[in-house]
C-alpha cells in the first residue's frame, strides 16, 4: 500500500495550492482520510479530515479557508488551500485508514509534501 502526495510548492502569501494524495495497492476499503502538517520545531498537527461518507473536520487555524474533499472512485483526497499565510508553511502529510480484506483497519502515511508561503 502506498499513499502518494503531490501539489506542494512555493507560493506568495495570499496564493493558493491544491494538494492531492492517492492510495494505491491492495486493500478492501478506504475509511477516514486526512491531512496533517508539521512546521519546523513543532509537532505534527491535524489540518483536516474527511470520512468515507464525506463528513469533514478542520483545525481552527484553517477553518473557513481550506477545503478537504475526496474522490472515492480514485481513492484520492484533496486539500484546496486558498488564502495561504506564512504560518501555513510546513510539510504536509496525507493519512488514510484502510480496511483489509480479512478485517482490521490500518493507518498509512504519505511521504510528505513541502508547502512554503513567503511573505
């Protein structure tokens, strides 16, 4: 199983980026998916999460700015990030909880994609 994230980069404050993360490999279901970020010297924190049914949850710092969505047919989660601020600078990691064919739920992480917002 692999989570492949893409879409990070360097952008000026006020700009936009869209992150994508696709799950591939052998699994039965894709349950919750989400994005976390880790800024230098800080702990990894939840940015946004979405259930298989489409319910969403956001960190207070991005609520009303970022939008998480998913395409279940493509096993892909997206994070639309308009109005970026320098404090959004971090490595962004995607996360997915995948169900196995014989039961169980397994937590997977993508490789991280760097988002840098210049002032």
